[in-house]
């Protein structure tokens, strides 16, 4: 076998092996995507600060008492 053909064959095999490994890693990443998403969601839920609690508005009467307060203050 001529040296030129052997060099071309070795280069082709090396490129094929490189892209084959790249393809396997890509397929592994695609297979692990659902696991990564669920783990990421769990981590974000654990590290997120708790939502602020809403305070109920103080019921100090209504429209009638408001207008009475306004009249007493002289407005």
C-alpha cells in the first residue's frame, strides 16, 4: 500500500473516530436532558426564597367610617 493512501486512510479513520465520539456524547446529552431539567427544577425550588406572604387588608370599617373620619378632620 502506498504511503499516501495509508496517510489518507489514517486521517479518515481519526476524523471518523472523532466525529463518532462527538455523536455518542451528543446522544448521551440528549438522553440525559429530562433528568437534568428535573434536577435543575428541584435545585431552583430549594434555593429560591419563599414567596412573601400577603397580609390581609385591615378592615377598619368601610366607606361610611371613612367619610365620617374625613368630616371630623375638617376636610
